[in-house]
C-alpha cells in the first residue's frame, strides 16, 4: 500500500507527516518556532534555517514511530520545493533528497501553495473537481479556478499586501504580540462600535484582484486617533477584520459567478479565521453551493498537505525516477510557472 513521507520547511514550522493510501494521515509531527521568533516580532530567516536543521531528523524518526512503520515501507518522499525562505527550503530539500537516496525511493518536489489548495481533500467531507479556491495566508491572497490536479487557473490575486500580512502588520501597529493576526482576530470578538466602518478595497470596480495595503494604513490612522483604550483597540480590530472578510466574500461571489462553480475551498493560514468561515459558509448556503475548509491544524503550514500532494503526484507517475537527486528550491515560484 502506497505511503508517502511529507516534509514541510518553507518558513518557521518544521513539519513531517506520512500519508497512507488506505488510512489517510497516519503520522503528523510539527514543531513551531513561534517562541524563537517572538522576541524579534517576525521570522528571522537564518534562525529559522538553523532550527529546521536541529528538529527535522528527530521529527522524521517520531513520524515513523507514530505510524508504526519502517522506512522500507515508504513509497516516496515529498518535500516543499518552494516558494518560501531559501535557507529553510534548502534544509527540507536536502534532507528529503538525502533520505530518498539512502532509502532508494523516488522524491517529489511540491509547490507549497498546491499543498494548501489540496489540504481540504484530507477531510471526510471534501470537494470534487472542479472547484473555486480562495487561498488566503500571510504571504498570498488569490482566487484559483481548480480544474483538476496540476490544473490551476489564477483568476485574482493581491497586488500588494496579502490578507494575512495585513492582519499581522495591523496587529503590530496596535502593539499586539507576535504572531499578531490570530490575536487581532480574538480581540475583534470584543468589538462593539457598529458605527466604525473601514473601506472594502477594490470592491467598487470590476475585477477579482485584491489590495490590503491601504486598509492597513487606514487602520493605522484610526489607531493613532483613538484613545488607546482596550475597547477602542477591540472596536478597531473588529472593523478591520469585517472589512477584510467582506472584501474576500465580495470577490469570491464574483469569482463564483464568473466560473460557474458551486464549490468553494478556503485554504491557507487565514482560513482558520472563524469570522471568514462563517461569512463564506453563509454565502455558499445562499448560493446553493458548499464551502470546504481544512481542519485548523491543516490551515497553517503542515506536513500532511505536502504528503497528500506528494501522493497525488506519485499515483500520476510525476515523480523523479532517475539516480540523480538534485537539490533545487524556488524561493519565488509563481503557480503559473509551476504547472
């Protein structure tokens, strides 16, 4: 039975998982570097790379132990080839290729964003191809018409800050701890001022592209003009979050109409946002369609999505079969160039 080991090291999570053809994910190990980077207010690439080096092999061993299998039972190794931090990617690629060589297994380089797109396929309730996907994270915000495996048509994307990036930057301006996005979302739950309304950027014109940089600046001005109280911060957080969620929903509705799809996948780190899930769930219900999400642990970077994407490509025979194991990564890797 096919079993794929997945390695994810694109940023600040070291993640290993094993996907089994008949049982799904049978091992899932993850080490987050949040504490390491929190004192700097953001990810320090060199520190991230060094920590991946320390953690990755113990996590591989732990995954094999959790799955109760030996390396001889693996069918292939999948690893994140890009995009991401070059040093972090090189750690995962080096280990992935080295293990594949040592264990005489094929290796599969996976596009990080494809992993996110396919993450909802790990759930019991999963969409059928084709579907529309909203990929929304700290580094990317895009609408993708997913026709099938490896067939992705990007029909809208951010022209500046990604939605998650805008969350994190706004949280930092507010003086919230790192990582700020989830903390801002939690703070928004206490917001009460219904009269405070932020703009919904680029919704007053045709098109499916996004822009959140101006919204971040608008929030910064509101923060500077506020009295600095906890309630004011909560009100601003709520108004900011509402603006982002409404903007994403408006663009999703347009994209659904343009593509004719009735299934919407929401993936990436921001897909864990409760307000966004509720808004898009209602939207799909009103349109007679259905929204699909990965579980929270598969929203952020994880090895499960890489293992599953690796499995999908393995069964399509799109894996490396030669004796050469080149270590090549792509820090910048547009999906339009990868498929």
